[in-house]
C-alpha cells in the first residue's frame, strides 16, 4: 500500500476499523445488512415510541461504545498522522475512537455518540451524563447482558421499551437526540466541504474498513477519482467503489495497519 509512503493522504474510515474494538458493524462481506437497518431520522423526530425504543436500547448498548478502547489500527493511524502522512481522517464512525487513540485531524462525518443535543435549544450534553439521567428516570431497569448491535445499540426484548422514561432537556424541556446523523438525514454541507477540500490538497485517498454503500462516504471517493487522485482501499469484502479503486487489499484493516505501524517503528527507531 505505497500510497502511505507518497505524501500526505486523506483516510476515510468505516465500521470495519472498529470491529476490533468490540463494536459490531452493519454489513457482511457482500455489503448486505446483517440485521435491522439503523434508526430512521424522520421516525425519531415524529414518533415518541421510536424515541423510547431508541433510548431504551441505547441505555443498554451505550457501554459498548463508551467503554471501548481504540484498536491497533486506530493507534497506527494516529502514529501516521504524527509523521505527517495523513492530512485528515474522515470517519463515518460515531464512536470517537480516533480521538481516543490520539488522532487530531478528525472529521466526524456523521457526528459523535459521545454528545447529545437538544433539538429545541441546541444545548449539548455529554452522553455519559445522559446515561445517568436515563438510569435515574428508570430505577427499576438494570443494565443487563444483551447482544451488542452497531453504534451503541443492543438487542433487547420486544416490549422492553414500552414503559421506558426519556428525560427531557434540563435547560428547556426539549427533545434530546444523540449528536449524530441518523439514517435518512443529511450530512451538514460544511463537513462535506471540509472533506472535499482536504482531498483536493492531498496526494490521494485511502479507504479503511468501509463498503462505501452509503453515499455520504462514497461521494469522497467519487470526487477523488473525478479529480485524478488515486484511491486505494483496505476492506474485507466488496465496496461500492471497487470500479474506481487503483488498488485494494482484501485484508483485515486492523492487522494491516498494525504491520504498517511496526514497519514505521523499525524504520524510524521508535
């Protein structure tokens, strides 16, 4: 993967990078959904039942993300950034693991689960605080063992959420929502522009652990290819951009990036 040796590049990461940290992904090697689709933005806004369902499952599933540690791949990318090999990491993930690993130039394309925002007054709260509020509002519900799902979700009994109480915004009483772009919503245009500008100034793009089936990520590969920038990928399985790639490694991205990190340490003596 010589792209990493040829100047500063833009990295585009997906769920495949965080599976080594214990966070499940959405799609299989054929880019098919493994389970139910993620929550829909419009449903969350319109339906109190949908919001109860989301927050009940999130109450159980949040520790999977909140307590997750960066993988070897996250640490490898942070090291490459320190060596000026990476101009920007555009991540489709909402787990905050790039920042935990020490990466500084991170564009959270879909936002971050560690923040919760009020839809009325736009006040922002730490997700850890909201977890405490959820526990206080539902004293009879303990965090139980449940099968983990992507993005801090969890598989729970069908009626688990029926009587679940959702705390309102402490500032104005408004509806609380994780500060993420739900399925069916649009990525803010300033984030898109930041990513496109970084690609224009970079040597090329490296896709890490993403099938690129969602257009919000695919658009960056399409843009790079249209402007003559090489695009390479490390991903187990097909991607939407296979026909646009200059090279592709069907390899575990965590393992590959760890090997790159070890090679860098041997070359530079640290």
